[in-house]
C-alpha cells in the first residue's frame, strides 16, 4: 500500500519570534565540549540568512574503530525542519512527498525546501491562506496529493524535530500489517494523539471539512472511524515552539550523543 507524505511547514512561529524551521538544531559529534556546541549553534545562526541548512550539512562519512564508514555530525548543524525532512527521506516507502510552506516563511526555509525538492523530486506548495490555520495548509497540500495513486497519506509537522525514521517505519509497518480495514493509524505520547498520523484515502474528503487550526486529530475523534493509536516515548513529540523548547530539544540530543 503506497503512502504519501504531507509535511506541514507553514506555521507563523509567533512564539519563537522568528521563523523556527530554519533555526539550527543538530548537536555536534561526540567528543565536542558543550562550549564547542554552543559556538557551533552561534555560528550557524549568524549564517542563517546566507545559506540554507540541508541534510548534506551534517553528514561526514569517516571510518570508525572497525574501519567502517558512517555518518557523524561535525561542527555543522541541520535545521529544525531539516531533521523532519531527513526522517521522511530515510523512509523510502513515502511517496509522493509534499511540503507546505507559507508566504511568511523565511528565505532560508524556502531555500532549504527548494533544495530538498530539487534533489529528491519532491513537491512544494505555498499556502496563501496558511495564516488562517492548519486546516488551510492541509487542504492546500492535499490538492497536490489527491491526483497520485497513494492509498494513504501520512501527515507530519515540520516543527517536531525528534521524530525519526524508525518511528515513521513503525507506523507504516503497523498500518500495512493490520488485518483490519483501518481508517487511520496515529501516534500518541501516552496521553494524547499526536502527529504523525496516517489516513486512508477513502476518508481524505473529510479533511475538507476542517476549519481554522483543526488538524487530523479532529477526524480521529469521529466515532464512526476505526483506527489504531500507538504510544511512543513523549520526547518524540516535543515541539520547537519557543526558545526554551528549542534548548530542551538541543539538550536532549546532546545527552543522547553522550550516551553513545
């Protein structure tokens, strides 16, 4: 069963004070000190207006102690939105991929989206009504997806940078292996339903009924739909909405690297 990906990246970033999706995120490689990492973030924030952050910025394949080559993170960093796009790219079963941005999206983010789309044959679309809420961004993106042969669509938020390819793969595996004719497959933090969510094609028309800032969660609450909700560790769903949120996410990444 083919599954499209709809990446929503058209938020206002009002609580961050600037377009958050192009802000640097990824921690540097193990062995770098906290001051090295802080300096790296500072350098990249100063360069934000000069060049986009892409997946290529963080990969440097070097031999490990066993002579095998693997990607490690160096001084360069990737962006908040770039992390989500990396996860989508790593899950090869997602096609087509559509990224929705907005007129108010920063130049850095637009450049990064364009780079991804050119290199991976993805699609992008600008939602002129994005300021009115998520429902408009969903409809805008679905207009690009509906003509495809996809039997389902995975809706993701570009400001949840701890979402990874393993989580996406687990959702898709459960969706494809289910013996039931499900309307949806959704993630949860153990308390509430969270994106990503997969919606079957036969309920896509219901997305047109959403208004304002309503998202796919509104559909999942409809009693006539049947689906499965899978719980994951809470940190996967941390949003980078504020400067404090971003620092918490960066600290989590740093701690995870130190444990490796």
